[in-house]
C-alpha cells in the first residue's frame, strides 16, 4: 500500500509541481510526523484550495500521525477524485479475481485503490492476516464484522474448513455483493453465513454515510443522529444486528471487527457472548471515528473492554505486543483484546 501511494504521489508531483512554490513546502520524509503546515499544503496540493477552518485541520492532526497516512486520506477522498478525474483511470468498476492461499479466489475491484488494489498487491492488512492464520484452526467458529469484500472472510473459511463456520457482516451493498460472488466462486456456502447488515448495540435500522466517489470503499460509517453528513456523501439505511439476539454456532473463537468507529456499539450488543465465550478480538481503533460514531474516546473504549476482563495489546509484527491504554494513541492502530483468562492465543 505504502509503495503504491508513494509512487502515485510522485506522479502527482510531476503533474502539479510547476504550479507550486515547492521551496515553501515543509521538509519531510514519507513517514514524517505531520504538522499544521503539512495539512495546509495537502489541501493546496491535492484539493487546490485552503482548509475550511481550523477544526478540519485539528481533526486531521488527530487522525494521522504520518505524512503517509495523510496523503492516503486526501487521495482517496471524493473531492480529490472529482477535481482530478483524469488521474483515476480505474475509477470505473474493474472486477478481477485474486487467488489467495489454498487456491481460494476473491473478487476484487481495482477502482478501490486502498483495499482492492492493496489485496492484489499482497499489501493490505498483512499483519492482521498473518495473525489470524496463527490463531484460527479447523472447526473454529469465527465472526468477521465489517467484512468488506471478504479478504478475511474467505481466508477464515479456508482455515476453519468444512466443519467450522464464518459469520460475515457487511452493510454496504457493493462490498457485500462482491463477497457473495466470492462465496459462490469458492463453493463456501456451507461454511460462510453472509449478513448484509451492520452490527450494533440494539437491533433495528440506522443510516450508513457513504461517499459518492472514492478510492477507498472501506470508509463508510454509521451516522449518529444529529451529526452532519459530509459534503459529497449520502445516507443509506441499513439493518442492524445485535449479536446477543442473533443465532450463532458456539463457542466463538475469534472476532475480527473493523467498522469505522462503531466497534463499542457492536461489542455492547455482544456482552453475553463475550462473557460466555471470551473470544479473541482483533479490532481497529480509530480515535476520530470512535468519537464521531460512538461518542467514545479510545481510552473509554479500552477501559470499557477492561471492565469485561479484556486487556488491550497493540498488534506488532503479527503478534500481540505492548499494552495499550488509549491515552496516547495517534492515528489508527490494530489491537488485540485478550481476555485475562486467556492463557495462550495459539
């Protein structure tokens, strides 16, 4: 992913370089910590305008800790695509098949630069995939919450085999439909249950905020009533499943969850399941999205899980690493929640 973005950024520089006074740009490497000036110049370079206000700058400062992440944020935005449509040669849906381990086949869309192209280049969620391959065994029951197009779902289905089961939850139709095609392609209908729904604290319906144009179809998120809908986005009503009220084969071995800030909501709706099965939880922590969707800080989320007996570890090199408190998280990280009664993870 990083190599691709760096190359694309280089091509952008060649196209736009003559229009910029580059000597005034902040000096940096591709992984430098970002500053106020980085964000201001990112608006000028990628969107040809000044930031709307200081609030948007502050949000991005809290969202991204490196120029690499900031660059990806701007280049996958709908505004960037609208203003630079000539660069997006694969913005039109382009479906191909990527072969995974054990000859499993996954349908991907190359117009999704972040996920689709990342998967094709074996550069998407590498550490996370490595981890689940170490944890999941034949016969296990696992959940993929926020399945997207199914990289984890299909990988997990290979691991659990014909006697295990994967429950996949994905509310965005374009993603869920691709996953459904992959399930049929691999003849995995007996080992995967796909629900085209979101997961939350209570059953019902909510709205999903989705971009009209994007290079990253992993970004839609649940709309919290009373909050603004960003320009260039629409609201899509989706069903909500509460896991404690949903029929599952048990016990659950692993929960992989990445739902753009709604993780606390989904896990609150699974309190009985967590207490009974004590599954390993592989989760994303995105401080900005947690506040936006769940009105919950990263610290509060981790403390809430601690109250249920779960200890949070940063994912490091595909393994549980340092303990995470949530007080000093910069940017988006992957973590493992391990129940204190879990002695081993293999």
